[in-house]
C-alpha cells in the first residue's frame, strides 16, 4: 500500500524546505544569527519558519525587540512551527500599520507591552494583517522549488495527500495564488492531491472548486477547511478550563458558526467534505455543534471531519461516534509535544489527550496525517509514535496495524 497523508500543507512544506527553517535554534542569540545571515542572502523581507520556543534555552517567544537586533532595516517575520503564532520585527509592524491604537482582531490577539504597544508576538488572526503586508516583499517560491520539495514524498512511501490550500490569503507567506499554482503544477506533481480549500468566502470556495476541476493531473477538489481554534503550543487551543501554565486564558475561538454552516453546505453541494480544525476540548464541542447542524440539514456524516480532535471529553468521543464524524489525527504531535504539553494541560487532562484507542473503540472512523510542515511527513515516524506514545497515556496506544490503517488512502 502507498500511504496517504490526510492533512498536508504543500506550500507550507515547500516554504519550510526551501526557506529558513529555525526549528533547531538553540537560543534567541542563535535565532538572531540565522536571521541576520538570511538577510545577507535575500532581498526584501526576511521570513523564518518553524520556530519552537519550547526548545530555545530561554523557553520564551522572542519579541520585536529581539528580532530588531538581527534585522532592523526591513521587515522580518518568524512563524512558530504550529503556524498559529508569528513574531514580527518593528519594521514589519510599521509596514502593516500595527501600533498601540490597533485593536485585537476577531479570533486573534497581539501580545502587548504595559503601555499597550504590540510587542511583536502575533496570535492567530493577528498574523494575517502583518503577513499580508510583508508578503509583497517576499520573492515567490518558484514552481521548481515547490516540485523539488514535494519530490521527497514518494521516497517516504507517500502516493497521495489531502492538501490544504488557500485561494487568497497565503497560509504561509510565499505563494499568493495557491490554487492557481496547483492547477499549473498538476501535470508534474509527484503525488496525487485531494484538495481542501481554506477560505471564509463562499465565492472563493466555488471558484476554487471550478478551477481545480479544470486541472490536468491528479488533483481534485475535496472540500472546505476552516479553523475553530489555535494550538496548545500557542496557548490558543480553546479549552473548557484555563491552561495549567497560564490560568489567565482558555484559548481563542475562531469559529463563526453561521458562516461555518453556510460554507459547509456549499462544500457538500460542490461534492466536497467539511473539515474543521479543533484542538481544544471546547473547540471540539463547538465544531460538533456545527457538524450536528449540517447533518440535520442533510449533509452525509461521512463528509464531516474534525481536523486534530486533540483533546476530547468522554461525552465528545461518544458524540463523534454517534454522529458519524471522522477524526483526522496527527500522531507525530505526540513526539514533539512530550516535553512541554504536561505544563500546558496538567496531569488530569494529559490522560485525555490524543485518545486514539478510545476513538477507535467507540467506532469512530480515524484517519492520519502529518500536518507538514508542522511535523515531518514520514508516515513511518507517525506510525511508530502512535504505537509507542512515549510520555503519554499508554492505554491510548494503537497496534502497528491500527496505526498503519490511519494512512490508508481514502475509501480503503
Ligand atoms: Zn494544518
């Protein structure tokens, strides 16, 4: 069997492969050195991908002031590896017109200095305005770079992916029209792609489905993707109870229920599925409300999917099973979160996180993905992690066979 990665970001993956990947930066000084080095090599803005503040010696996010020490004369933007947080330097915030008077956007926030000035840390939708302003100053990835990056997938046994692509706003800075790029690249793609379109515009969704239908190659419209919350790493996954290490927050809800029902019905009418990102237990309950409403309106339960379903109450597991919603999980998160997730969640909730076996035993359809570039796309790593679950509730381990089945192509 060739593997299928059920949650993959082709352009984000290519951006991390061809750009500046800072996942293994040792400390903030090391990050600064790499940013300054990159500034020597590229014109325009300096972008870095996959920052992991949990493995920096300081164990904190850098701020605009930290980035300014490395890049002061032009914009710099550093994405956290989850993609739900980014840090901008002062120049990038100026370019986007972000200042003390800028309010937090819906579904996002700026970390601020005591006087109210944003300190450079952008959470969730607060990334968008800065990324949009900076994107104009980033040389676009070439088709050859994208194809070269994707060429690594078949060597890992991957024959096809469910690709998450944005028709207007780039999810990662680099390509402005990802649908257009995919249609252009279709005849040369090394893997087949079922495309989930991430947008909040009904017109953009319909148009993307139409454009993908015209692609000459193994590319097809597979549905609509949205976000309901953020990440554990960024303290933005929406939880019922506050974070263990930040009692002042329960995360960020990004879901617009009315719009989600509208876009979900539209996607189903276009022949696609409805896939919504939910990591926190509160977000998962909110997404299940949407799925239940959609199913009541005639959407096939098999066409509803929660992306991540990371932490669930026992009642939510039962509800997912009863409704017939698919859970799309990323076992590789376990390995990279083992060191710090217990601090975020505390001991009681660690028992309930990534409940793969409970989901299977409840009768839930499970599929597996990497979320690359968040995690390495090699399915073998994910399969091993789902079986071993080092540092996580071992009662939720899968057998090798169950773990392999997560990466079966759709319909198998
Ligand atoms: Zn993703």
